[in-house]
C-alpha cells in the first residue's frame, strides 16, 4: 500500500488525511512545524530524516491563509525527492486525471470537465466545477460550489470563494482573492 505523510495537522490536515485514505493511501502521520499532539510525527527536519522519499509521498495540507508559505514548503518537499501525488476523490468527476497537477486535490462531488486543467498543488473543494477548457493555476483554492466557466483562466496563488462564479472567457490574475458569492467578469482571456 502507498504510504503518505500529511504536511499540516489542523482542520485542513484532517480533511486531507481522509481524502488520502479515500484515494488508497496509508496515512503514516502528520508533519507540523508548529503544533505537537496525537498523530504528529514532528517538524519537517525531523520527519524527513526518518521517512525515505522512495517509500513515502507527501500531501500539502497548509491552508489558503498561508499561500506563500505553502508554495515554499511544497517546493522544499519536492526538492528533497518526495512525490506529491494528485489526490482525486473517487466520487469526483474528472474527465482527464492526467490534467490534474502533482499535489493537487479534487474533493468529492467536484467536476473537472473536458479539456480543463488543474495546476500543481491546487485545491478543488466539493461541489466546485471547473468547466470545459478552463485552466486553474498552481497553489489556487477553488471553494465549495464555485463555478469556473469555460475557457476561463485562474492564475496562481488565488482564492476563489464559496459559490463564486468566474464568467466564461475571463482571466483572474495571479494572487487574486474573489469573495464568496461574487460574480467575476474581469478581463477576457
């Protein structure tokens, strides 16, 4: 069975642990540079010394409130040779699993439609839809029930709030924060 470490132990870490199990991984423990407690193996320095990258993968469970730090930690994990497999819930609809980048999460009930792409270590929450030919950048969070319409491009390091709609053929610049329930009709892609 595939072994996985979850980097981050708080609320998001618990969700990612469950997602990894649903995807057929055996949870080994949490990595946490700040907190200590049940299931936490220690900080990255300690855990990486005792868990061979040939035998263990890592899932990044650092939340959207720390996008810059999340990106840096992801790059460090990859640089040390750890795989960060995409985790696609068995009850998500993903037209082409190869279009989901390394370390990305696609939760139950999410849709990644025809010719859509989800970048590395992006997160697509339950009920979110990434419609045909849409492109989601690396390290971007698409919240529950958000709709990314066809041919739209969402840049890197973005947060799209719950129930938000990105109108078709639009570009959301990298680093953007789109509020819950908003209708984004910015620049044409």
